[in-house]
């Protein structure tokens, strides 16, 4: 019985975190573009409106050069900690964790999608929810292109489903390297 309560508690926590890593619909994406050298960042949205201590930023990063680059960090006002994260299946378990090596590669001539349920910029220790429709300033740090200032439109993901199949009672969710709050 204690094991079931523990599993249910973890699933509830992870459900909240997964919602905080929300998503976007075509109607909600921004079409504005910001460029640094030959990197172009478009469709920047923020899932920051929920009354949780976490949020997420999504975008498309296009490398229009013949040189590989990588997103290596970001800063977001009102976030105590910002990490580059990924959600992926590990066997039959969905896990969310910081990306390996702390970088998201953006190969020459390629576009990388940061989206709900995949790669994203994670806001941890969010000071307060941000109203839907408000812009969130984000400073992106790239390995070669340097820093880039973008603005993310805060979106409402409450009408969207989780996008995860929770029917398999043998499966579950797990969070690796879950950050802890600092006093």
C-alpha cells in the first residue's frame, strides 16, 4: 500500500511538472525572427502562466551556416534556475532531465525544435506566473554565435491534453537529476 501511495504521489508531481513543460498550437506560435550571425530563432513561446514554480520556453533554432553550433544556456528574469532539458522515453518510462553535457547541438544547415514533450529551456524556481499574452525576455547563449536576445509570448496550454499515454499501468514517469530548491 505504501508503494502505491509513493508511486501515485510521484505521478502527481510529475504530471504537474509535465504540464509546466507545456506546449503550443499553430495559432499560438510567434512568427517573428531573431538572428545572431547565421543562427535564426523563431516561434518563441513561453509556458509560464500556470501557478507552479516551473515553466518552459520553446522555439525553433535554425543554423544557416556551414559551422555547427550549440545552445549552451539561457537566462530568464524571474527564474531562479534555468536549465536546458529534455523529455524522452527510457524504456517504458517518460523521464525529464537536463540535456547531456548541458548543450543542445544545432548542426550546420539544420533546424532544432524545442517543444513540449521534447527539448526545452526549463525555468525552475519561477517567481510568479506570467499572464497569457505577456512577453518574456529570454537571453540565449550559443557556443559560437554568442548571446541572442529573444522574446517569448506567454501561451495558455490549459486547453491542450498532456500528449502522454498514461494507460499502461506497468509504465510510469521518472525524473532524473531533479533540482532541489535553494533557501
